[in-house]
C-alpha cells in the first residue's frame, strides 16, 4: 500500500463507502431510527479514520468485518440514549419508516437498497434486549454465522447461540411467519385507505379484523394522534370515522401517494409538499383483513420523505 497520506485516505474512504449500505442496514434494524443510524455511521467513520494514527487499513485483514463490528458496538451504545428518550416520548412510539421515492424520483436511495425488515417486525424487535436484537438482526436478516457474531459483540459462540434462541422464540411467538403477497397487500392498503379517507363505516367494518390495533405515533406534535394504541374494530372505526369527518389534517386537503415502506406497499399522505403521515398495514394470515394499522405522523420521523410527482 502507498505511504502517500492522500492515497491512504482515499483507500480508507473507498473501503468505508463500499460497506456503508451494509452498515446502514444492520444499524437501522438495530435502532429503528434513520437519524440515529446516520449518527452511528458518522461515529463509525470517525473511529475508522482515527485508527492506526490515520492509517485505518494497516493490519486489518477483513475491513468489512472490522467496520461492521465498530458500527454494531456504536449502535449498542446508542441504544441506551434511545431508551432514555423513549421514557419521555409522548404517545405510542413507532420506528422511523424507510420510504422509497416514487418511480419518477430517479435513482433509488442507497439506504433503501439495504436489507430492512417490515415496520411491524421492527415493533416486535423493540421488545428484545439490545444484544438479542443485534444477534437476531445479524443472523436472521443478514445471515451472519454465530461464530462471526461472537467476534462482533465480543461474546462466546455459546452465549451467542443462547441469545439467538431466545430472540427467535420471542419474535416467532409475537410475529407469525407469514408475509402477504405484494399484490394482496397493495389491494388491501388501497381498499382500507379509500374507506378511511371516505369515512365508509360499512367498508371499514368489513376490512378491519375484530381484534385490530391502531398505533398513531405523532410524538405529541400532531393533535389527531392518540396517546395510546386503539384496540378493537369498533374503536378503530370511530377513530378513522372522526378523522374523515374533520377532513383529515385539521380540515386541510391531504394528497395520497402509494409507496414502498420498509419493503412493503403502504400509503403516504402529504399536506401540500410536506409529508403528513405514513400508513402501514398488518394483515391477517389469510390476507383478507387488517390486523394492525401503524400511522407515523411525527414530523421529525418524516424528514427523509419526499413527495415527488407520482
């Protein structure tokens, strides 16, 4: 390798950029926050460039493994700060959605090309311990073997296998191994949105499962957002019915766009050029009814959403 400092810096930068998408995917699935993920990647970059007195590649046989280890450990540290913020969060907390741009928006955001689990799965992952979640994400989502995970989180392979077992049992108990066909999800989303926006009570009663739950995350910044999840079809219908009667966002016109959110078909509502809410559905195993509705309207979680033209 060249001793020229500029060449060393360029080589180190190229290695970091080459693995950035992988690190983004791992960290985002561990944290559920785009903003915190970007902060962790910045911390990882600083740790990387400070290594070896500014020569990060010296003595590193596997830069990919080294960078992932740095990122994962920074993410584990960041979890503590996120947990403290959650203690004072107003209303239900939902992950920050990854919203794909419209087809007209040109090149896909690199962050959206990474592996990302569904919004509903991210909610389930919130109930794991930070280490359990790290192991689950690395093994189940990215296919890392237990022996490699052990090196990343500095635990024994036996301890990693135990963490993986606990995490998998917990997740599978709360999240059935079922994924609706994209066409089924798109049709269900369109049907639900039409009924909710139009205040069609009969249609809502038909499409919502009796035990449906609605989470509305406004972070205290959207007045229509509830302070608690709404359980049951009757309460959910009243919630969406009252929203439709008010005309949406305080009577303002809302424009609807269908987008991919965390890999699933979903709906995004815009007020003018600004995103107003992201709406993601969870379906029953037969795909016939809606078992969960996730509404993210906290403006701080929608800063990455762009309207586009379609």
